[in-house]
């Protein structure tokens, strides 16, 4: 069977994020789906700070090691996600006893974390999402995070330098959501320029791509790709999904037993339109990665609250949805 990864092989890689433990937590049908459809794997959670170093000096690599071994055994390349993130970062990083830790102590911990993690997987990863989601959603420039409060605005430069030291050969990425929209686009350019001034090359920008049915900002996505490419950088769509429910808690759980055909048809059209757009930018897009392999595994069934969602190209039985056929037909 020709899958996504073969269909788009000449244009860009097709990626997927995988959670849980590979291969033990996955059915044969899921493994077959991964084999057929995707060429690059992103760890969904197992390389995040809380998973890797829940307590100071206590590193837990079992799940990440299993994923790296799975990827090698199944001919997939891998990207690293993520070294520094304001979410799921244990409080101990920023404490000295009961008191806030000094800049020096937090920097030392950042160094240990990045060197240990990126050093362990050196040679196995195409690149790292070094700092994830560092830009402010509102009027500010940088997001107010514990890292920034402890170290200062140069915490990004520090993190990228440490990542470069730990793995001299992999790419260093900047990954965020909503950075296709004008405000965060500008902040992204500013951040990339500041990193460049500090001697740090970030050759590719990740646009996460958590979009909502009927609200996909096609023109902004198009403009963002053009804008980032104009700086000589590549673009990756890193966490693609197309939720059939709006953000927020208002929507309840309208489709617990199945998604209406009419919605699946609209989703198919919008996915196809997205891939047409991506193909137009195939010279600068290097990877289009889905966040999870099929609807049953999607994080959007539990974020931001529990409900049944249908955001991906494959259903809960790993069968192709109308959106899959539409994407394969572009
Ligand atoms: C999500 C995972 O999918 C969930 O399992 C976890 O509970 C929270 O994080 N942006 C990112 C990803 O960069 O790391 C997030 O992943 C989704 C949003």
C-alpha cells in the first residue's frame, strides 16, 4: 500500500508523534499504520523535562530509549522534543530549598539537563526543539516563564548554546503555536534575529499546526511560510491536527459515538486544502508531522477536557477517513 510518506516523499517528510511505550503499548494494526504512513517520529511526551528528570539527578530514560530503538528498527528518523518548555517542568528546577534558586544554580541545572538528554541521543536525532513556545500570546515579546524569571531574557541563548555543545551535529529548531499569525510571526523573526546575533543558527522554524475545523487561517499560514522562508530558513509543520471541536470548554461532548459524515467531509476538504498549500511551498517545507497517529490516540480527546474528538486522518480502528483519501488525491 502506498501511504502518505511515499506519496509525499519527493516534497517533504511525513512525521508523527508517538506517546506511550513502543512497541508494547501498540497493537499490530497501529504498528502497521506507523510503518506504512510515517517517516519521522517525534516523542510525544517521553523526552519532556518531567519525564526525563522528575527529581534532580534522577534521570528516567526507559521510554525514550525504547522509542529511539523502535524508530531505528522501523527505519524512521527522529526529532527531539523538547529541551526547555514552561509546561511540565518540575518545580525543583527553580528552587533552592524553599527559596527561589539563583540564576547560577538554574543555569547549572539547565546545563546538566540539556547535556545529559541531548548528549544521550546525540547522533540519533535530526534536530531538537530546543525551547518550545517561548513567545507571549499577548502584547509582550517573551512569555513569562519560570526559566525566564530565574535566568533572565538570555535563557534562550543559553539553552541553544548548551544544545549545540551537547549535540554539535543536529539542527536546532524553534517551535511554537499560533506563530502563523502576524503578531507571533513578528516575535519569531525578532527571536531568530537575536539568536543569530548571539551566533546561534536556527535553520528551521516549527509551526505546530493545531488548527480547528472551519477556522484554519490558510492565508496566514501561507504568509508565515513565505516570511520564514524569506530569512533563508526552512519550515516544518510539527504538530498537525484539525479538531472538529472548538477550543475551550463550551463544546461539551457532542459526538461520543461517531463523527457525522458531513463533518468528516468538511474536514477532508480542509485537510486537502492544507496539503495543497504545503505542496506549493515544498521547496522550503521539510516535514509535515501529525500530532498522534490516529483519532483514538489524539491528545485532543483529553485536552483541554475529556471528550471524543476526530482530528486526524485515521479513525480509531486505524482505518483511513475521508480526509486521508482527500490528502492522497491532492
Ligand atoms: C501534549 C501531549 O500530546 C499530551 O499528551 C500532554 O499531556 C501535553 O502535551 N504543544 C506541544 C506538545 O508542543 O508537546 C503538546 O503535547 C501539545 C501542544
